C-alpha cells in the first residue's frame, strides 16, 4: 500500500501515439508546474520547490471515448506493454527532476483515496508531439 503526504496525485493515461518524448516532457512539466501557494498565497511553487511527494497511478480509463453508444471505447489507449514502459519512463523522469515518487501497480485493481486540499484539479496533455518539448533542467 503506497501513500504520500503533501504533494500530487497524478492519474496517468498513455495513448497509442505517445512515446518516450511524451513521457520526458510530462515528467518535466509535472515536476515544475507552479501550482502550490507561496507565502503570499499565490500559486507560484512547484512540487520540487515545496519538497512534496507524488503518487503516480496508471489509469488507462482516462482514454475512454464515450461519444458513441453506451459502452466506453478504449481504442485510443496504448497497449499494456507500451503503456507500462512509458509509465515507468514518466516516473523515472519525475525522480530525475527531484520529485519523491511512489507509483501504483500497473494493471492492478487499486483503491485510491484522495484528500483534495484546495480547488485545483488539472488535465495535462503532452505537447512533445507538437515540437514544444520541455525537459527537466538539472544543475
């Protein structure tokens, strides 16, 4: 059973067109996204800057297409082997950026609880495919 203190719960969906560049981009983006409040109450600090933790949970159902019919289609979700490798790469990149990462078990049925401290829930999508890569800066 994995748990974290203050930090981020990240539900991770991997799509059929995603590759290593997407995982690298998202790792840097998530690690440095300024969504925690500073001393003035402004969203100005990243999970790296606050020393927060991150729980990454693989979740292919994020790619559910519900536009037609009554049963969701998951045809846009990556195959398990591709998704597991990219999920691992994302966790690796987050760690490289200085984030303490705990990961859910890929393919497992998990019970996830969340205490949401604040009104912030975001959807992030990789822009690496569009040529706007952002990688973790070190040093």
